[in-house]
């Protein structure tokens, strides 16, 4: 569905993307996981025609992102990192303008359905400046889905939201995925990548350093982590393949120990020596 | 089904926002305050003892104030809102990530700027018609007014697309718009200005608006000004549309 080949993008002396390549299958939820400044948002900007790469090639559903920008814009929906709503307009007016820009037919009915899907139908005539951050995020999701795009790009969809609202956003994304739509998510939240994505690409300094299902990525570093604080208060971690091996390691540990299943943070630490957040 | 023109949602958005601004009386006040001060200070004060080309100074001043006010309002609102929408609120990105073409976005923005310029002009025209019997609105006056609004709304798009910060728009206004307001024949005739200054004055588009808007009918001088305005309008429009087409982050 999406093919990214060797894209490079620099902002002055800073190389945001460095020969980045990956592919995304139709109907999957694909996550780009990495710390702030890794190149996730730049990747989304390139794929959604907002930024032009210095070199490389991107194809979405057989269309070239660089040469067929209008064609690409008919295929995609974008939820950017910022809540780029018109705060002085109502929810309905924001949806109306977006729907008209994308040539959505039967617009009144479709707006009603989209707002209902994100539980905002009763707020349709409220000015957006009165909305909470979570409500604005839901409205942007509804807006992006209005033209029924083949590919939905979500740039840090739950950043800055409290855990309860984050889970509500995740539920909406899960519903979107059931419709068979291809979804691309960038995130620096480990739990978000694990909860939503079929496959995850780990990105660092504009390069893809790993790509697989969350389960395979975790298995690649070992399934369990033994953790304890040593006598200097420094966190000690050891990864083992099996639970039994982990418990054996724990028996020999000099302090109180935690044994847990590995997560994508452990994968990132193993690959880069750094933490994501 | 009838297809909606691409510029319409861009224009509609601006009009919905404009309607909300109008409901807050601050907008009306800010659009009116400068020209009314000029009208009272220069027109009703100085104007009583000065005549220009055999007519009252007020009859000379009012078309100039209409030209200035239409320039300011068409330009400033487009330049300022586009800069803010692009750099801070990121709502401009909604347009460029939609299938609507760059020319349509340009048309929508320019038409919205024109409405704001025409609205402010209508208020001055109303005051002018009430206060001076020498002032009248001709067809040429209206054509010039529309052209002036189009030209400066297009220039507003250029500023809005090029500005690197909101402060930049103030810099453009101080260096280009403000001198034009005062030295392009709004307050005094420029035909007797020193030769070197005159050359600079006649490069400014507002000078040609002021020439044309005061003509009772189209003569040779008016035709040249009309052509200059058309050339500026076309150049600004095309360049603005190009900046939108080439927009990238």
C-alpha cells in the first residue's frame, strides 16, 4: 500500500531523514516509534505532501507522492500533532469546511455520522475553543475520517492527553482499523505502539533501525526482564529468553527484584543504548 | 450533482470567521478608527481652509481615504491571518493537504480579503456621502475600488506566505504599506512633488488607485493607471498562487 524508498530530508545542517526505507501493507496499523526528533513527524509530512524530500521516492496505492500530489490528497486523511482546528468556529463548521475541501457528498448526513462515531454529535454547534484537549482530538479524528480516506495518518494521536482519554482515542482507532483502512501512527508511547500496531518500525536519527510485529521485536531481545537497583541505586537490567531463566537470575540478585515481560522500550534500549522517553 | 468550486470552502471559512469578528464590535471599531480620525482631523479641520483643484479638500480626501482603507483592510487581514494560520494555528495546512488546487486557495483568500476591504470602504463611503455634497460614487470609482482590494489582498497572501514570524508582517506593513498610505496621494496631490520623489511615488500601486478613483471618466492618465494596477494585480496574484503551490515544510 505504501512504499518509502531511500528518502532523505534535511533542514539546514540537520538531517531529519537519512535514506529511510520501509513498506506498509494494505489494512494494517503501522507504527513509527521513536523519541522526539527521530524523524517521525517529518516522515508523515513527506507522505502527506506537506514536505518535499531532498531525494528518494514514496508511493501510496500506486501513486507517486511527489508527482501526483492532488491524487495522494484524495486518498489520505491526516491527524496532525497539533490540534489545527478553527477554534472560533463550531465543530459542525469545522467539519463542513473540511468536507467541502475534500468534495464529500451528502455532507450534512456524513458529518452527523462522523461526529456520532466520536461521541460529539451533541456538541456540534459548540465553538471549538470551549472543547477540552481530548474533545478536540476526537473532532480532528472525525474530520480526518469524513472523506473516508484509504490511508489515515495519525501523528502522535494521544500526546498530552490523560490516560483515560488516551484509551478512549485508542478505542476509536481500533474501530477505524476494523473498517479495513490502512493506518499509520507515529508515537513515542511504548504502550500505544504495543496496543494498536500490527507492525512497528523503530526510528532513530532519521533511520529505521528495526521493523517487525511488537511480539517479534520483543522476542528478538528476550521475553523477560530482571530488574533491580544495585547498592549505588543504579538500575540493573538483564534480559532472559524464558520466565524460568529470569527467575533463576532473580534468585542470584543482591537486592529486591522485579521480573517482568519485555516491552518495546527494552528493544529500543538494546538497539540504541538509550531510552525513548 | 453540481460540483462546488474549490475556492468556495476557503472563502466560506474566512466569512464564517469574519461574521464572528463583526459580532464583536472591536473589529468594526478598529476598521473605522484610523480613517475617521483622518477624516475629522484633515477633512473637517484642515479641509475648511484648503481647496484642491477648485474643489473642497473633503471631496479630494474621501476617495483617498477609501483607497487607503480598502488597501489596509484587504491587505492586513489576509497577511496577518495567513501568517498566524500557517505558522501558529496550522490551519492553513488543512487547505494544502486537501485536493483543492493552489489557484483555488488563492482565489478564496483573495476574495475574502476583498470582502473585508470593501466592508471597511463602504463605511467610509457612507460617511463621505453624508458629509460632502461634492463626493459621489461612479462606475469607475467602484471598478478601481474592486481592483485595489484584489491587488492588496493578493499582496497580503504574498506577505502571509513569506513571513517567518508574526512580527515580519508588521515589518512589511511599516516599510511598504504605511509609506504608501501617506505618500501616494491620499492626503495631498503628488503631481507637484520633486522629480526623484515622484518617480518613487509612481512606482507605488496605491498612487495609481488614487489617480483613478478620483477620475470622473477614463482619460489617458487614468488608462495608464488602470493598466499599471492590472499589471500589479496580475503579478501579485500569480506570485501568491505560486507561493501556495510551492509550499512545503
